[in-house]
């Protein structure tokens, strides 16, 4: 129960932070990326404000064997820079720059964003589902070919 409560509190804290910082406001995000036009640098402070505590947290985490709740801390899933990583980062950045909606900000923005945010969430979830289906299919085909 404590894990669920901690996760819920962390999620709520994240959502409130996204809303208060303006990260869930597509217009503010697009103005941040418009460095040659109506540039709004305030999100740089938000990103910098997140970078400092996370740098400290990662250094502390590197010295820990277990979480505060006593669970084993997993390492990175992969440290390989491959095509999937580059393509994923590129698509993420292009989508964020085109529509001004970060996938992480979709959930808190659903409460106030109206139909455009809902449409983005549906398209994003559909794309995630199609990608997972395609990758699973590729994996099955690779395993089948290796077993033949």
C-alpha cells in the first residue's frame, strides 16, 4: 500500500509541477522553441531547476544498493546508443517542437486542455501501441529465423 501511495503522491506532485511551470501549456512550449521570434525563455529555468536536483539524486543513487523502501535498484536497461534510441529521441523532439506538447505533460494537461490535448493523447497512445506491436512482431520473426 505504501508503494501505491508514494507513487500517487509523486505523480500528483509531478502533475502540479508541470501545470504550475507552464510545461503543460503548448503555447508556452512553442514560444520557448521560437528563438528567432516570440521567444519565452522561462522554461529554461524549469529545465535547469529539474536538472540540478536530478544530478544530485543520481549521484546519491549511484552509492545506494537499495531504495528507501528496501527494494533493489535496477540499473539502466541499456547503455547502447542505437537506431531505436536516435529515432525515438528525434520523433519525441519533433513532436514536442511541432505541437508544443511533451508526452509527460499530457496527463496533467488532460484536465484543462480540451479536445486538442485529448486528440494528442489518443494519437500518442495509438502510436505507442502500433510501435510495440511492430517491435514484438520483429522480435518474434527474428527468434523464429534463428530457431530454423
